[in-house]
């Protein structure tokens, strides 16, 4: 039996961990290599335990997967790698378009990958909330999970497209006859009154929000 050198063992640990996080991301190694501007052959050699990445590349990978460097470089118990066999990519939008489909390149801001076990049924998207009209319920700067549907119940929070201004707002929806009232939770903001339904379009129901404490400012 041939004893592996310490270098070979470290390369194998890196390869195992890297393959795990690639699989968990829902992407393939070629796509990730291109996004990080890493040669595809270099990425392939890491995954096959042929070579070991430099420290700056390990940090680049850790930042990409939102993990610590040690998650890539240290051996893990197999139990720690028990995870759902698949993830779902949910588009992140800065705003919603009047067009169909409702998201286009200009307002698309990547994907968030989540386990299907943690998600409701239906067509989902994340909307970037960039104002405080729904505070304290929904913080400014949070990502809000939206399930696409054209109707919500009285008082539920929805993403609503104001077609006159092509702006999207998160408000509680109340209907009084033919009038749509879009109510803020923050008392510093005024209700939006829509006299004609053609001037507003309910995009979907707000399910929950998430907010990162540390923002990744790297651009592709």
C-alpha cells in the first residue's frame, strides 16, 4: 500500500470540500470558474485533487461560497455533509418590470440558492427592499421572498407594481370597492391610494425576509 504524502492528503481534503460546495451551489465547476475568472483547467485540477490552490484563491472561493477558508482546507466529518440532494435557484430582483416576464436583465441581480424543503410551493423570487415603508416588519435593505400570485387576502403584505411609474412597492393590501389601499407599517409614510386597478398590479405575496449582516461587495 502506498502511503500518501501530506501534500496529497491536503489536496484530497480540498477536492472533497470543494466538490461539496460546488454541488450545494446548484452550479457546475465550469460556470463557477468563469464567474471567478479562474481557468477551467485549474478548477478541474483542484476538484480532481491534482493541484492545491494558492491562499488567495482559497479566500476567493470561500468568499464566493460565503464560507470560511477552513471549510475548504480542513477535513470534515461525513455527517456534516448530509444536505438536500438539490437546491433551487431563486432570482433576485432590484425591481419588477411592467413587461412579461416581470424580470429583465436590467433589474436582475443574481440568484439565491435554497433547499426546497425550506420553501413554499409556487413561482418564487426575491425582491430587494430599498426603503423603510414597511419597518419594523420588513427592514430596509432586506431580501423579501415573494410567491407570485395576482391576488392576496385583505391586510396581507404584497409586492405591488405601480404601472404609471413602473415602481415596485411592498405594502399591506386592502380593497374598498374598486379602490386599492396600499398601507405602510411605518407611520412616517402615507398610504398609496389606487382608484383604478389598471394602475397597479399585484405581483405576489410576501412570505418572509432575510438580511445579511455582511455584504459581499465583489463585482463580477
